[in-house]
C-alpha cells in the first residue's frame, strides 16, 4: 500500500513524549509507524505499530521494512526512545550501562542507518533526535553521567549527520528537552525538578511534539539542537 501522506517513524512511541509526537503527526494526517517494546496493535489504517526492542537491529529492520511495505517510503524519523537511570557514577552496574547504551545509543544507531538509506533513494528526508540539555549544563545533585554520555553523543552526531547528508536533501536536527512531566519522573520529585526550569514549570509532552513538528516543517533548518527546557540551558 502506498500513500501520498508524509510517512513518519517514531520510536519509544507508546507513552509520554513518544505518544504525544505520534498524536501530533496524526493530527496533521501523516502516516505513522510507531514502535516500542510494549506498543499494542492499532485499528487506525494510517498508524502501523511494531513492537520490539529498538536497540536490537532486527527490530530496527522490521520497523523500516514494514513501514516501507505499508506506506511506500520513509520521510521522517523521530528517535525518541530513551531511558534514564539516576545513580551516583560509581554505583552504576554493568547492567545499568548496558541497558542505557542499548536504548539510547543502539536504539538511535541502527534505525537511523536504515532510515537514512531509505531517504537517500528519494533525495529527501528528516531525522529528529530527542536528546537532552544535560550534556551542556550539569546540575549539582542530579546524577546524569550516562544521560550526558549518550544524549550528548547524539547531539554531536546530529551535527555530523546534518553535514554529511545535507547535499542529499536529508536534514538532521535534535530537540533537547529539560525536566518534563512524563512517566520517567515520579510525581514526588516534580516540585524539585520544577526548580531547575527558570520558566517555573515542568515541560509538557506537547511542548516537545510541537518542537518536533516545527522542525519537520522548516526546510532550511538542519544541524540544529533546539533546547525545549524552560530556559534551563541558558542559565540559572
């Protein structure tokens, strides 16, 4: 089945920011391929769900292959999948490290390779990476080494990919959230997290979805890391 609609792949799509991004693109009548470990089937003909571990290259291949088979192409990839394990650096286990690297890094690497290969066939496309501000602004008392290592690395890769593929019509950008009101943060710490955002509130999932949609609609922007963090990266 092919369609004239834009085709968007969203990882980590079953809840939080990922679910909001899926909703935002469906509101624009885009076809969406949504993937996460726990995602269920959909009765929406223009929403294809693929369950699996995005850090596994087999899952990445299924997502892209099934998306192309259903909708004919891939126009936009939103790398939203990510996990955070907050511990003092010396208390991280080998299992913690492996889990974060699997989702945050392998989950970006394999599917981005495959998506860009599809985009090259059409000389157009867009990758948006959901990263973080924490690589630029460390906060005392917030355990962020693994987050900074992985999300900061993807911020750097965003710029490299943007330059590598610019002449092929493929854009690469990032959205760097601050402290968000998502299932990743327990309600009892929301007040403390709010204090780190100069605007004085936690970010909402729609804030991130709106930023992704904006970048997707801005054809002269590439290599940008858009901080959607209530001013956190600007200072305190």
